[in-house]
C-alpha cells in the first residue's frame, strides 16, 4: 500500500519550484516553503519506491521509509540516509548527484540498501523549473 500523502502534489511542486528559483537567484526561502518542499519530495520518494527497508531522514522536516526489501520494525534501521534540507532538495530535484553528495560529505548513510543513486532525482527539474500545479500522476 502506498504511503498516505500529507502534502498536496500541487502545493509541494510549488514549494519545490520556489526553492529552485531561490537557488538560481540567491534569494532566501522561508522555513515553511522549505518544509513543504522537503516533505513533498520525501513523499514522492516513498510513493515511487515503496517499501520499508531504507529510512531517509531530513531533520527537522521529515523522514520516510522506502525501497523494497527486508522490513525493519524497531530501533534504528540498518539502512539509513540522513542529510540537510538543501542537500536533500538538490538530490531530489536533480541539481546534485548522489555520488557528488557522498563525495562532499553532505549525506550520512549506512547499510547496503542505503545507496540512493538509483532513486534520485525524485522529481527531475525541467527547464524553467517545475510548473505550478505539477501533478506527478498526470
């Protein structure tokens, strides 16, 4: 069963587009927009790659379990990924590759299933950014 969405796809896409525009212009994005963009992209990851074998954490904004494989139920999962919001959004949008993020020390990961190189970008950034009202299902 796919995870329940808490962020409407259109609102999430708009927040991600605002973050992408700010990255291009050097503007500052408020915390609420960043939180919405992070939660949206984490949800997208879990919807596109359902499972419970890897936990992806972007403190303090959210975490999801994803990727098929052995299910983890208690304690710290053996396959974890943790990063900051800007790194996660850059990975999720395709502005940063997994290899470059790992090489730069911008992600902490452990476990044989925690390599997200096959799962990012989650929402590739088209030329001009994501359109308002982006619908991942349509």
